[in-house]
C-alpha cells in the first residue's frame, strides 16, 4: 500500500552510532554520514565506556556531530537505545562504528520507507571486507516478512526504521550483550506485520573482523538461537511448519556435505594412513 507521505528534507534522520574502543574507524563512519546526499541529518554518538585513545578521537569529532553521549560500558543494545531515545528525528539509522555507508543510502532509504506504509525496515547490499584487506565480496540480504526473519536475520545490523516503531516495540533487548540483538529486534519490529526492504545496491561497507560482536556471537550462536526461539516461542509455534521445514533442510545439507567430505581423496588417503595406528591401538585396549 502506497503512503501519502511525500519526501522532503524537512524529515530529520537521526543516525545513532554506538562506539566502544574504535579509535581506528569511527572517524570514517562519521564522515560517511556527513557526506550523505540527503542533508537533514543529525549524528549521535554513544561512547559506551571506550578507552582513552577512542575518547581522544571522539573529542576531536565533537564539533562535527550533533551530540556525544558518554556512559559506562553497558553493551551495544543499551547504547543504541540511549541514542534513539535522545534522537529528534522521526527516522532512525543505526550505524556500527567500524563500518560506513555510501553517500546515497539515506536519500534512497527514506524515500522507500515513506512511499510504502508496509515497509518497517530498510537495508541494502553490503561490501564485505575481511581483515587481510585482500578478500571481499558483496553480501545480499533478502529482506522480507516475519516468515523470513524467524528463519534467520535477513537484514544488515545497520538499517533505517521509524523511531515510533522502535519505541512501540521496546527497542533493542538490553540483556542481549553477546550478539544477535539486531535480529531479535527485527523479529519484534515485524511480528505484527510489515516488511524489510533491501535496496539492491552495495551502499554499505562492512568490515569482517576477528574480534567483533558478530564474530563472538557466532562462537555461541546455538545459545543465542535458543534464547531467541524461546523468547518468541508463540511465534515459532504459529509458524511451526515453516520453521521445521527449514531445520530439516539445514540438517539435510549438512549431512550431504559430510558425505561429500568423506569421499574426498585427501580424506581417503588420511584414513588409509591412520588405519594401521588404529589397529595397533585396538590391540592395546
């Protein structure tokens, strides 16, 4: 359903950037916001208990931004919520402090969210850069409705939504300090309807680093998945068939991959070499 809202630059976008010990990249993140083709933007940085080096960089950035909020380290969810509550704009864009947007994202995203009453979240494709700075690829989230998001996170962690929708749904879960908090928030955002729209362009630049919240989350992902499934148990019961079909397909893929690996020549050679040692070990039992 098309909205009767018209795009004009009187609509303020509040960009909220939580920052924790990120003196190396925070300046580039801020500059990517300041160079947006959409000009009516405020920039709010929430310093989540950063070290001295980062505080020095934030101090130098203070004249360029709208607001710098300093707090003790409470985690990314709390930092985002604090920034969102103090935002003056009706439209919120969250940005991780070690990543950055291309100049046209805000202009294109706010146009999408204002032209449709159904879109609750706007994201885009992303350029993924790895720690070695040599490997890169384009990640293409699929967006969609709640039926997509109960399976996996189908949007980037940095995305645009309306402040009223965020506050109505309780913001980010502040108990989730180890990752997946953006996905869980999107589930609540879309639970009663609406969709996430993906701009089919790589307008976001995402650094895949070794010691980020995302990388740490992947090491405990099954605990985080259990938390989300149980928190939204009614939703998963309601979509039981879709959810079970997904789990079975994933198990099937993993089994096929396991069989494929056992048929590789290096696996067979390794098995052949180890066979005498296993025989000796069996005699010693």
